[in-house]
């Protein structure tokens, strides 16, 4: 199939493009720079240079490519890490999830694109009540922390568009927290640096539950979603949701850092705000059972402990 990819040069894209090509797809990837276009073409994919916020440029690029499938992976998350300024740091990504999604869908409608696969997120967006691990049927948070409201609204918008679109098959992949090369937990990333500096503490009992996914496995699930699964939403995570009290000390050991500090809730609010405390103490993990069943996919890295 012919596949049009946005975000092909990002942390996930560097795994996604080679896997698409290995599976026999013809790939055209969007980029904003000539330098990244060269990098994309070195993989064997085609590259097109356009500004994703320029509707005419983006629409023309999609129409020229005439893809059977669009995979929308544009984000701007390399420096994200301040829970107090979460919506500010996600502002560009939120525009990718709303404005750019609409432009891509409108272009796809004119050329008969069959399937549209979009990047979403699971974990903190789920309601912070009930059981520790959530499925796609569970509700999202009706009242997220104040600094998360715009970002959750953008996620809702994206997923509603995928569920509601009728002229093609819309799929939203709710990835867990990425780890691997080129992301925040990878060497040099914001989480990596914070753990090295002991700036990411365990708050209270560290009961917040995080779900992870290696970027290679996220790419594999994305490729699987081209030809498997009904339209809808899928959690793309590994098999082992983990409490902060388990994964954070393990990460510190793995990178040779001192153990994280342990602090009470009130001090946590002063240091990283109420939203940060929520991430460290209240959020829920995610089940990958639907993705395994319907996408014919299983993670190679079944646990973040590997």
C-alpha cells in the first residue's frame, strides 16, 4: 500500500519508516526541512517538504501522494517535562492533533484514502478512580488537573474525529510512555536528566501507575494497524503497568543515578504542582488486551524491566 506519514523523522518515525518499507509498503513522509528530507530518503522512503500548518501546502502534498493510508505521528515533545506548564509545552502538539488532523482528513476525503491512523496517548488521560488498569471502554478523566485541560481536550478531539469519521476508517492508537532512543526517557531526554539530577521524586507512596512502550513496539503496532483491527481506539502498551515506586528507582539504578528522593504530598505540590503529584500518585495504567487480540500484535519488549 501507499502510506503517507507525518512525523516520520521523530523518535517513533525512525522505527516506523523502516518497518513500513520492510512490510512492502510505499512510503512518503512529510518533513519541514531539507536536512530531515535527506535523512528520510536515506531509509528508502520518499520525502515531501511542507509546513503542516499551511493548509494549501499540506493538502497539495497529500493529494500528490494519493495514499491508501495516512499515519499521523506529528508531535513536539522533546523538551516536555514541566507539569505546571504542561498545556504550554503541549501547545504545538495540540495543534497537530486538532488543526493538522482536520487538514489531513479533508485532503484524504478528496482522494479516497482508506484508513487514517493517528497518535493518541493513554495513562494520565483516564479517570483517576476505579481499578488500577484501564481498558478502551473506561472513561477519560472528567476533571483533569488544571494544567492538563487543553491537552486532554486535544486528545478528546482527535479521538472523536477518529470515531466519528465516515468516509474512511479512523484509528487512534493510545501509546503508553515511550522509552528507547530519542525520547524523554532515552539518554539525554528530559526524564533521563531529571532522574540523573534527583529532580523527579517519589511522592507519598508513589502509587501512580504508568504504562510504557518501547518505540520499536509502538512502530510495530502502528504497522499492524494498517491491515488489522476495526476502526476505533487501541491502547498500545507493554504487559506490565508499573507503580512509580517500582519503575522510578529501577530507572535510577539502570542509568547509574542515586535513588530518587521520597517526599510527602504537600512538599510535592510545592515542587512540581498538583498535576505532578497526580502523575506520581493517582494516574492509572492501561491494558493492551484489545490491541493484542484485534491488531494481531504483541510487544517484543513485554516489560519495561527488560
